[in-house]
């Protein structure tokens, strides 16, 4: 399993952002502005490509 440490950044009054390493995005073949799905599971956030189009 790959691991990276990142800081949590505020991007608005109620939103936060985390940067993802460029190499990971390329490996997953994700694109800019692509929709992703977030799930809160037992204290962890799972991120995956959204199934809806």
C-alpha cells in the first residue's frame, strides 16, 4: 500500500481540500474535474471514481 502525508487546507467557509500526489492520479487514470465518490468508513475516508455518468 502506498502512503503519503498531506495537510488539510481550507478552501472556503465550510470546505476543506487534500492534495493527491500527481503520480497516483496518473496511475488511476483520473482527470481534472472528474467526479469522485467519498465514503466515511470507520474513521477513514475512502475515495473512488464515481460510478454515475
